[in-house]
């Protein structure tokens, strides 16, 4: 099957490569990478086992299928690896298949990322800085509040406002008082 150049361009624009994952916000990266791999028709390698030829079999079609699967798995695994930070790439590059890599990442980071503890930590550590636009930081803070709410944590509006004022950057100190 020959893929036309305009189809390749369409696929590339539909599924933009996700930012590199560096152990923060695995849930978002995981969803984006899955979508990206789906647009490349590689997501099946995250769940399929490699086909097997039993000893004594010489069926050429089976060998071609195995070679084809190996190539697709190689591409899928390396797209995932290239979506990792350099440090994580070094840790996971020896993984044998895309499925093993995907499962290993999920096992390590999904449990760390999913809990209320992680979100509360983000909430407590969040500080605004002068070097970024205030509105971008407010949106980031709102996302943390949204995540807390999604986990079932209720914060009064007055507490949220007071905490937001406390997190304002140092140049806003006159506004705080």
C-alpha cells in the first residue's frame, strides 16, 4: 500500500507529537501519546503479543507477518522512547517491546500521578513568579484546583481567593496587604 504525501501531511497535523515526558503529569502525556500513536496506526502494538512461528513451520506468510510486526513494534517503541526526557530515555531504552515499555511506564507513573497526594503536593508547592504572565499562572492554578475538585476535595471560595493572593509573585506584595 502506497501512502500519498497529502495523507502523511494530514496525519502529521492531526496527531502532533506530545511534549517530552519528564515524570510530571503522566495522565495527560499518556493520553496524548496514545492519540499520537493511534494517528500513526501504531497503538495496536501496545496491547498485542508478537506472532510466533513454531519450530518446523516454514510458512513464508507467517514469517512476513512476524517481520512486519517487528518493524511496527520497533517504530512504536521508538516513538514512545523519543517522547521521554533524556533521563527517562536512558532508563527505558533497553525495554524489548512497545507493550513492555508502555506497561512499565504505566506501572511506574500512573500510580504516582493518580492520587490525591500528588495533587495536594502540587497545590501546596505552587508559587507564582514574576518571569511568567500572571494569567497563564492563574490558569495553571485553576487546573490544580479543578484536579482537587475532581478528586472530591472541596475548598471554600474564600479559601481559594486567599490562597491565590498568597501565591502572587513578589512584585505584587503591595496588593497582598
